[in-house]
């Protein structure tokens, strides 16, 4: 939820730090993380405010063999 709210500032200097946090959660297999990282942090937060960064990361993430990563995209 924090990423969702911080991203609304639309400050480019925050983008790298937020994506660093998201990357750590992408492989997490807990049910809560699986259900919330995609819809809240990625879509409602980062995609809305940093679309170019999200699309770049999606290209990287779609190469992953980890099912959790693909579920969250």
C-alpha cells in the first residue's frame, strides 16, 4: 500500500527505489502478497504514475520462470 501512495507524488527519483521494493516481492509466494502486489502496487500505483518504467519491467519479468512473477503481472 505504501508504494501505491508514494507513487502518487510522481517523482522520478522515487521510481528506482519503488521498483527495487517490488522486485523483492515478485517472487514471494504468500497468498497476501500474490493478491495485492499486482492490483495495488503495480497497477494502481506504479502503472498509473510511471507507465514507461512498468512496461520496461514487464519485459524483464515475462522472461522469468517463476510462476509468482507471472501471476503478479
